[in-house]
C-alpha cells in the first residue's frame, strides 16, 4: 500500500473514476472501492488513508434501499469530503433533513462562497462557476455543521463540520466545467489531508520491473497479446524484467482490421520482444456461421479465443505465470459488479466465462492493475513508444464480429474491413484521427436501392460512428464537417462494392452504447 493515499467510496456516480484520476494527476495515489464492500472499515483501519471521499450517485437518501455506510467511519479521525450524493449522505447520517429539490440543477451554476477562509476554499474567488447535477437538496443541516457556500437555487451548496475535518459540496469539483474544482481537490488532499505528492509513474515502472524480476525469476510467462496500448506496455515491462522467458501469443481471429497482424508483428519487432501469431481465421468463421444474436457471438468469440490460446500455451513447456493487461478500471468494474446487487449487465465482456482450469492454475502477473488508461499511455510516452501504439483507437475484443450486425461471413468481413480502412485513411489525412476518441464502420444486415453508373443497385447500408469521450463511460458523437463526411461517404460507396449508402450516427452514450452490438 502506498504511504500516502486517498480512498474513494463509489456510490455509482459516472464521475467516480474521474475523481480518482484527478487526484492521481496531482501526484497522490487513490484507491476506489464500492460503498458496500464489507472490508471498508478494516481497510481504512489497517492501511490508514490520509483522507476519504464519498462520491456522487443516482440515489435519494430518503428512499428505501438507498446506499448507506456505517457511521463508525466518522469516528476514524480522518478527513472526509462528500460530493453530491456523498454530501447528502453525510448530512442524513448526522441527522439533517434531505428533500427533493424545488428547482433541479443540471449544468453550470454560480457558486457564492459564504466562508472564504474555509480550508476547502483556500485561494478560490468568492464567485465561480461549478457543475451541478442533482435533484435532491439539504433542507436542514445538522447542528454540528455550517453552510459555507450557496447558489441562486441551492441554499446549501457546500458545508463543513464546525470542529472536524468533514467537508461536502453539492457540485462536482472533478469535472472540467467546475472552474476551480482541481483547486478544491488540491486543498482537500494537500492542505487538509497533508498528503505528500509521491505518486510518480517513473518510480512505478522501475519498481514494477524489480518486483517481476524478484517474483518470476527465470520462470516462463505467457501473455495473450491483443495489440492495444495496454498489451504493449504490459509486454514491454515484463520483457524488461525477464527477457525471452516471456511468450506473447497473438490470435488472428479473422475479425481484425486490414493488415492488422502484419502491423502488430512489425511493431513488436520495433519494441524488440518476441511474438507468435496464430492464424485461426477459418476456425472462428466456421464457429460463427449462422449466428445472429450479438451476445451469442461475443461468447463464442471469447470461448474460442481461450480455446486457441490454451492450445498454443500447452506447446510451451514449464509455464508458471499468465500475464494480463488488466488496468485499474477493469479491477474496479469487476469489484463493483461482484458487490452491487442493483447493477445489470448491458453487454457481456468477450473474456467473461472464466479461464479453463489449466490456465487458472497459473499465477497471475498484472503489472498495470493499479493504473488508469491515461496513466498507461503516459508510461508508454516515457518509454518512447511509437505514436501508432500510444494513440491507437480502442478496438473491441470480438473485433469486426460485433460491427457486422447479424450473421458474419467472409464477404461481409471483407466489405467492412475495406470501408473502415478508408475511414481511418481519411481521418489521418485530414489530421482528425488524434482529435477523436474512436471511429469505425457498422455494416447493417439490410440493403437499399441505389444508382451506380446509371444502373440500379441493391446493396448494403453502413453506419459511420465517430465519438469523443474522456473515459468511455459516457460519450458524444464527433461534430465532423459536412465536407469530411461527404468525402468518406463518396469514397466508400465508390470503392467498396456492395455498399451504396452511408449514414452518420449522432447518438450519444447514454442512451446508446458506443458499439452497436
């Protein structure tokens, strides 16, 4: 456990990851736990975080079944900062009254600070813009607390305990729209919690390589290599620790982008670590014949990937360790879904279903499990990774298999691969690629009438999907120029036979997911 760290209790806010990342960005380590984790009191007592943050969440404290925490937490004598739902929960647990707001606040609002000398507002102007997102408000504060900030429609927008280091705000300091949000987090972390800025990624890499050397020694490690930035950084760190004892296996499912396996091999050669590429195209396509349901497609792809990976792993003698590119958001999500009875499954992950017994016997090596995605990229930058690795758009595990809606066959994969390659070419040529978060084509299972060369056509329709996001928990469609969209549409319909119509998806997440399946 790091010497100085802030523990965050997650009550289901879409911004909880952001709180953790913002604090790490200022040099302090964070851990994020689900609110009903039964170990919380023990974790706090044993590891002694310098401070505790209670996140927001989509609940009302006065409704039956809403998330609560033990009041014993307030007796542990550590600073506490409540945000949105966390603020209402603190008030509720101390005997305050929370009610539904007369005026709901969503978006920007002007915060007026009533106590400028309060520690949480150190160095912050008396008026500033904050980001609100709430439908409840505190009507009466407990007697031990004082109002330290308000807005025109929220008379208790911030409060603090009279004698203890307990602070709370109704807005979200972690989002960029809150003008001095980072300053408030710094005040809590440094002035109130007295943290040292000791979370350094340079130290992380050196320490991780040392730990892997010490733990693994000369024993063999296998890694299912995906070609994403997490996979590359994982492989690089392990290779620096144990050299050729690392065995990377890349499974070509036949559902990859154009020339993907060649690019992966070339990049691995640049990074000087070995990789074995397995051609399993025919195997996957045969298993997916006749399958329409997206969930069944995902599960088949996941199961067959594990089957092929295990089969190849068995050819390597005396393997004791299995490496994975797990990052901290994966750890958090698996923890949340195992603890949270109210969560529901939107899509199955392509690796859900578990590893076979033979692989489960191996010891895990997960060098990135403490890092968020942006931290992984920063490490890649520090290690001198090529831009084509660092800034590659995410590509789903099931690949083009979930971008061909309905049944998959070799012909449809050829069409979508060619169309997506045109899209990526134009994004790069127009210098747009690095300014959007993800871009891809979806091939629909419907055809439409068109005209090509004065002849009637009846060909597939395709969807162009380009999004921007900070954390992939929420996303908005990219506002691309009509000229760009027209050029991409024209090239695809002219160069890809059997596609004669392109539509642009302008739906955000939520209500839609980023991928169509």
